[in-house]
C-alpha cells in the first residue's frame, strides 16, 4: 500500500491574503489612511488578496473542501474585480461616469452572497462565523452607503471591515500556529 501524501491546509494562506488586503482598504474606508492610498491597495488586491486566495481556492478543491473552494475563489475574484475597476476606471479605460449607484448595488450583491456563505459557517468554527458575519454586514454598509450617498454608512463599513480583516488575520495565525504545534494553542472555537 502506497503512503498517503499529507496535504497542507490552504485556508491560512487564503485568510491572510483576504485579511491583510481587507485591513488596508478598510483603513482607507474608515478615514484612517488617505484616499490616495488606494494606489497601494491595488497591487496588494491583485497579487495577495486576489491571486493568493485563488490559489488557496484551487487547493481547497484538491482537499475536497467545497466551502473553502467557493469562498477563496469568489473573494479572490472580488479583489481582482475591485482592482481592475479602480485601475481601469482611474485611467479612463472604463467609463464609470454614468455608472451611478451600480457599484453600490454590486456591493449589496456581494453582501447577499456573503450572507449565504455565513450560513455555511454555522457548522464550522466560531472564528469563521465571526469573519463572515462581519463581512456581510460590511458589504451592506458599504453598498447602501453608496446607494444612498450616506458617507457615515461607508465609514462604518470601513471600521467593521477592519474588524473583519483582523479576524481573518487572527484565524490564519491560529491555523498556522495550531498546525505547527500539533495542538490547539490559539483557539478558533468549534461551533458544531
């Protein structure tokens, strides 16, 4: 009988790519960093938030984790959408002048998707439950803030996005640390 190959867990890679990118953008949305800092976020969104999550999603497929595959591939694609939207729009390669509230409606759509993904976390860890809870609320705050022209909602979305990103970083750290030590050192809390 051939030895079974032990695969690494791709989740912490996807979580750190998502978390770090979300923290930096959320600091801008919350008004803690200058709006011009978006130029720093774009390459990060493409390479780390986007590409790294997509790699993690493909690896989750290999391990048979449907939830991880859908989450990482989807949010990796979200970061690419965001990066291309801002970059192409900012360089006038896309005409966004008549887009109106379409970006806000798209963010609300991401909130709906994230809400259904959150329901999937009811059988996963507390850490993932909190990440997806804060993420769907963040998308709704940012989306409705854009739809209604409510700057306060967008700032609140920035602050909650910061919490979400920090939770993702924590969960990545916990998963790597626990795997390295072969036991629970940093808790993520079981839900089931």
